[in-house]
């Protein structure tokens, strides 16, 4: 990797970027050298240290994903690094910052590059207790997991109320949710299609690991078992969860890897007062966004041992393999992309 220019950037300066382009129904993925002037207009230019890989990144890089607004595009819905240029008085050169969500890596060049330029109102100063690497181990997936936990607690779901079930537990959102819930004292039940990862999930703090589709039952309501659920999977599994949530419990729904539709009855809602909580991390309002990142840096922080369990680090040229694995549901935990 070329040494980056430590002085004021010039239009002639080049950097490496992972680029997705579309020709007809085909998506090509290449690493290119771009000029700083190729970046979109914006308020804050960031010299990146890390990005990370999320399910949406896989969709952007897939001909069937239909997520990206236009091509060619630098994917990557997350980034973390240092400010190198800014026209915002709140964000100064040298500040450590992160960006997750909004239109990053979807309609605007994203985080799979050595430099990015973004609007100032997308930028989160990295709170004390985190750094660029740790913040990307969380990334959108971990931030989403934290939003789910925050929503459950806002609906008075605490450890004393009973166990929490987490679907897609070996993926990014699920893995971080298991780890944080366990730290906070919850009994965590992990659902996964890959029960071979039982040891991994137990190390993160899962009390029990069950196979996807196991013991759900076929009645409109089943025996009450769980105080709450975090579901990044979606699809018909949502209906199964609703059947077994305890009276007054809640399901935090945040994903659609298993499908966008599900069919349920009204019984969980009108007979048990169950809440279905929609979780959006993409356009989460900044005050709430800052508060949740502060929690991740402090009372919801994870030990280095757990972070090491969660994290797999790759380089830009390894992304095609990783993105395919994410779409196939074969990724484990969090994958971060080292850029500096």
C-alpha cells in the first residue's frame, strides 16, 4: 500500500478503493486507484482506518440485490478514521470519527476505500472508550443490536423478566446481541442454522443454542417461554417468535435475511399484549445515535476477549470472498476491513 500523504491533500493524490460496477445484469468487483477529486462533494473528508462488512454490502455487490441507487459505486455502509479536511467547526482535522448508515455505500461512495467524503450531519465523533477498530467491530450490525436492546429495555424487558431469544445468532447483529445481552445479565437463547457454531455462541454468552425451526409448534399460540426477542432474520420466523413471547413481552425486528414477509394472527397482540418493535439503524436520529454509541463505549462495552471472538480482519482484496459468504449466511460474527 502506498504511503498516504500526511500534508494537505491535493487533487492529484491517489488512493485505493474497492469498486462495484454493473453491466446489464452482471456486477464486477475490482480494486481501483482513484483521485481525491473523484470523491463526491461533502463537508468532511476522512482518511479511513477501518470499515466492516454487513449484509447490505453483500446486496450492493450482488446482481440480485437491487439496493444500490447507481453504479459504479464504492460499497461499504460503515467507516471509521481520522478527519483530514472539514468545513464544519464541530469536526476538526485529526478528530477520530465514524459513519454508519444513511446513504453511505448505497447512493454515495462508501467505506471500502482509503478515503471518503461525507456530509457533516452523518458523522459521529468516536466516543472515549472506543477507537476506529473497535467501533467497526460493532459497525452497523453492532449498532443495530444495541438499538434492539435499547428498545427492549424501553419496553421494560429486563433480565428478571425472563430469557431473550436471538435469531440469526451467528451473524453480525445476532453475535453482538448475544454478547451484550449476556454482559447485562440476561439469559440468552441463540437460534442458528449452524449449530456447529455452538461453542462460539456459548463463548459469547449464550445459555442455550437451538437449531433454526426447532420446537416452534404449529398452533396460533404456544407456551410462553421468552420475555423478548431480537430478530435480524425476518420472514416467517417472526410469526414463530410471537407465538412464544411471554405476556407483555417484545420482539425487536431489524432485518430481512430470511424474507420480507410473514403471516401471523392477532392473538399474540390482543391476548398477551406482545409488542412488535421496528428497529431502523440507517436513519436513526442523531441524538439517539450518539446516546447508543456512548453506551457501546461504556456500560455496554465488550471485553477484548469477546471482541477477539467476534472479529475477523481482512484486506480489500479479500472482499469478494467475504461478501459471497455473507449473502450465503456463512459468515460468522463481524468482519472488519483494514485500510491503514
